[in-house]
């Protein structure tokens, strides 16, 4: 067979050239190789420069520093921690603090956002104007300003612990935070928690069954007496039979501060309030737009069936609007989680403050610490997006989309 016979047909060669180089052909391939070479050279220079700087500062690369003692305290820890613990423990403490302020902020932002959205859509003129003023003011003020406002202008203005505000004599509010009784588990505490968990699971299953019966057969099942018995009656019976499974350690003023009890630091309160109210303003507009996207005939159909406005919104309009609400709502949840890194401005010990801040300044392991912090926020964002995507898929599936 001749050489000419082994050559690919012109059409195939043209397709190969277009696949590799696009419409520009071989010139496009050359440009791509040149661009890749430039990126490789830039990456090599960055790595070489970082390695040289680490050698000049006598800093060993790697994650071995995580086993070293941190040597500093953290004012809010959800797990046991002392200054003699390792930097890995600091990482876990900061991560948990970030997660708890994000989860609490998301819950409150969602509740406030839905309430404000319903106020804006209310036929009551005063409620609608209050909701509009809230949205226009809150979402147009910088988040950092709102965090500092809650922390410096509101919480810092509270009295000191000796003149603290007493709540029924068992909880106290001061510029050091909120001090509440701390529950201490006694014998039978594990059984009490198991019964409580069983009641919660049974209540959720009962609600799912009632909603399925409503939407599939039109059957209305009154479940609130059963849920009340499962959530409160069952644990109460357990306590009457087995005795009180826990006791409370009450806070007591000793010197210039309180001893005992559990303390919610003002940094956490300020950050949670600012994140919740700020994000709620955006969620309110998302919910309002989602409800308005549902045809007005749905409200009229609910009224013709004798349903109240609230029942029609809850059972007819909002479930249809969720298909429109969920995607932008996911973005707001992601924004809230990332905005929690502004906690460093008021000293709340989140991941950025205690790990990417204090730990980095003590160890000098900038590359490793920044990489771990970036990875954590990326993972949180991906998990949040995945959960909301599954929820959005279930909403669309239930609506027959």
C-alpha cells in the first residue's frame, strides 16, 4: 500500500484539526500550547518563590505543625479545649464555631425572610410598608457596619455583670453576654434522649403521612394532639417513671462575673443577629417574587373552596412557589456562610479568626493554613448546594414538573 493511501481523507483531517484547534485550526492549537506553557511557567515560579521564602524563614513545609501545641485560649468552644491542645484541635474548634453560627443564622434568616415577605404581600397597608422599609434599609447597609452596630452600639451598651438584667432570677443579660442555666445529665439521661428522639421521628413521620393523605386523597387528618403527646407527653411520662434525668446548674455572680451556667458570648449574638437580619432582607424579596410568580387564580381558587388566606398560602401557593424560590435561596445560604468570616472584626472565634488568623501568625504556615481554610469553605458550599439541589428536585417532582 502506498504512502498516499495511508493518509487520512481530507474530511477526517479537517475534523481532527477542528476538534483540537477549533475554528482557527492549527493556529489555535499553537496558541493553546503557548498558553499552557505560560501557565506552567507561572506555576513553577510561584512554587519556587514560595519554597525559597520558606527556606529563608526556616519554616518546614507540610502539615506537621498541626500536632504542635497552640498555646492560646478560645472564648467559645463546643468541644473541650485548653491552651495546651494542638493546632488541629484549634482547627476543629474554629470549624464548629463557623458551622453553628452559619446554621443558626440560616434558620433565623429563613424565618425572618418568610415573615417579611408575607408582610410585604399583606393587604394591610401598615404591614406592607413596614416590610418594605425593612428590606430597603437593611439590604442597602454594609454587613460589616451592621455587625459593628449590634456589637458596639447595642450589646456593648448593656450593663456590666454586677448590674446585669435578670430574667426570672435564673438567666442574666450583660455586656459579657447571656448567662443561662446549664443542664447536667443524671442517671437515665440517655434513655430520656432516646425517648425524645423517638417522639421527634414519630412526629415527622406522622406529619408526612398527613400531608400525603391530604394531597393524594383530600383527607384532612388532625395530627396536633398526637404530636403534642409524642413531643411532650411521652418524655413527661418517662420522667415520672424514671425520675428527673437532669439537673440545672444555675449561674451565680461571684466578684465581677458570673460562675456556673452556660454563657452565650456577645460576639456570637451580634454576628448571628447581623447575618440573620441582613440575609433575611434578600430572602424576603426572593420569597415575594416566588409567590408572585404563582398565578393569582390559585388564591381565588382557594378562596372559592372556603380556605382562609393563610391556609391557601401554606397549602397551595407556597409549595408551587418553592420551585422558583429554592435556587436563589441556595445562593443566600452560601453567602451567609461565607459572610460569617467577617466575625474576625468583632473577635468571634470562627475558623478564619482562630485558624487563618491566630494560628497562622504563630506558625507561619500560610500556604497550608490558607489551603485548609479554602478547602473547608469549598466543602461547606458544595454540601449546601447538594442538599438544596436534592430538596429542589423533590419539590419539582412533587409538583409533577
